[in-house]
């Protein structure tokens, strides 16, 4: 009996090792594939202060933001699974410690923004907050609508707290408010906060995004996706943040603004019209893509 029990243990360990090896091989394949397609997702850039207590700690093509306080820090987005170590190094280069990150947030459950979250949570011990709409994809490690495609897989991460529209997250005097902006994913979540610089208060928007990108509108990527996009465009129609930050740098002209900042403009990222310009571009693209999808389905 003891021999059989030990045999079961050996078999189980072998199977676990095989599964772990397979998962690692999938991640290595994914890394090689996406490095070739979009190399700037992995390209290093010097981390920097955006304004006051908000820092950029991502790569050239994938944003991650660190919000610091005297009681610990908040980190938004984890990039690809292969980006986690770079984010940690960027945080350290700024004089902070990943172990002081107490809250971990996610804009949306796509592999290029949620892939590094599990490793970052393990390294920091942070509490992870995300929406119910993205919960299945985050905890299942898949891309909603492409559940069987391993190129989109991410290490599954368990939610510690589910947030809803207008819920707040507070740490050390910093309060972020969740704004559900579904469409790009079912639980796409934008975050707002205020910060001070030069005796003035600025409204900050960490926008989840509303691009169609690779989503299918007809037939629907997930049930209700078209209505979700329409909801988000209507809900955000009159938003006018002083500073727009997005999970892909090109959406807020980060590199151009950073050059201006280095040249001596401390408010290079302040632009009250930036969101409206992006909103209109995204709305126009959504309408165009939906019309094309409807025509092709006839």
C-alpha cells in the first residue's frame, strides 16, 4: 500500500512538472512571437516622473504607472508576463521598492497589460483589485473570445477584491476612483485621481481605452460588446481630464511630451483637450469598423 502511495506521488509530481514545463514553453514561444511583432513592448526606456507622485515604469510600448504615497504605493498594469522584472527594476531605479507596492490595479484583461500581474503580485504581496467583467479572463489566464489561443494566455491571477463603477481605492492620502468603460474588454476599467503640482490641483485619467483593435464586432467577441462600446463613448463624452495617461504610450503622445519635459517643461503632460481628441478618433474608428463588419456579414 505504501509503495502504491509513493508511486502515485511520483506520478503526480511528474505530471505537475510536465504541465509546468509546457506552460513555460508556451510563455517562451509567446515572448519570441510578440518580440518580433512589436519589439517596443519589450524595449527599455528610462523610468520617469510624470507629475508629482505619478511615475512611468513601463516599457517603450506598454505603460505601467506607479503612484507613490508615504504609506505604500499603487501600481497600474503589469505589461506582458516577460515585463515584470523590468517593471521591478524601473521601480528600484526611481528609489522605490516593489515590496512597498500595496495595491495592484489593472486597466483590462489583455495579455499585454495583465500578463505580468501575477509575478508582480507575488513579488510585492499587494492586494489585487479588478472588475467583475474581467474576472473570468484574469483568473482563467485567457483572452475573452480567444480562449483556445495559447499566444494570448497569461499566468492566472486571483482577485482579492472586485470593484464596481465609482468604487474607490485609497492609500496614504491617494484616492483612485474606478470608472467602468467596457468594450475593449468586458470589464475595461479606467481610473481617475487628483494630484497637486505648483500649488494647483490636476485631474488625472488613466484611460483603459476604447479601441476595437483585434476585437470582433460581428459576430460579437463577447455578448453585448457593441452595446458596451456605445455605453462607454456616451459615458465619457464630456470628460476633460487635465492629464491623460493610457496603457499604450502612443495614445497620449508620451514620447513627444517626455522630450518637452526633459527640455524644461514641467507641465508637458498637462493638456485638457487631449482626451477629447482621442475620444473622437476612437469613436470614428468604432463606427467605421462596425459598419464594415455589418457589411461583411450580409
